[in-house]
C-alpha cells in the first residue's frame, strides 16, 4: 500500500487526483494488486474525510504524550521525527494528529521512520500544506536504520528525479 501512496505523490497533483473508481482502474492498469488498491483507497478516504478541527490546547513548549497503543505502534524514532517536524513548524498540532491517526490506520505492527515519511508526504500533499524545501528534502531522504519491510530501498528514492 505504501507503494501506491508513493505512486500517487509522484504522478498526481493533489487537486487533480481522479475519483476513487477511476483511480482504482488507473492503479490496476499500473500493475498494483486489487487488495492493495482497496486498502489504499480506504486509507485515503480517511485522510480526505472532513473531521472537526482538533482542539489541542497545545501551547508553546507543550509536548505530545502518546498512549500505550500509539507508543507501541510508532517507533521512538518516528515519534521523535514528528516532534522534529513540529518543532521546525513544518506541521502544526492538528496536522500532527492527522498524521498519527493515518499512521495508526496502516496495517502492520509498527510504523518506522521511512513509512512515517511517506505518510507525512501524503498528508502534506493531499492537504496542499506548504512545507520548507529543507524539510521536504529530509522527508525524501531515506533512513538506513529503519526496518520497514514494505518500504524497499528504492521506494523513497523515486521521489527524487
């Protein structure tokens, strides 16, 4: 499914992404498996659905405390990376919460940094959120120590042409 998110980021503008039924046909024609397409469309639907604005009450210097499930699913490095993005003002608390929610919606046990970077890129892409070029470069960089089995060595490299 991560490969589909990468494919969408690489091939579509966020406001020109086709309707789900058309997108499913295009993804199938591109060689993706039906189960992966279905999972990706459900995942994307969760990203697009309108949710009420998050009332974080987070002030300057506040920190996000993760519950047991979040801490078990998001690696320490992933949580640190989210803190880095927020500290650099690349994301705000509401966007952070959306990223966490979408990360936890992925199948699998843990979400390492490479998977998280794809999620952040997808959320930023879909929400058309402006992001600093240096932060974007960091998002496109591959973390050699990350052990995400479905994110191969070339998955993130295809972002950079």
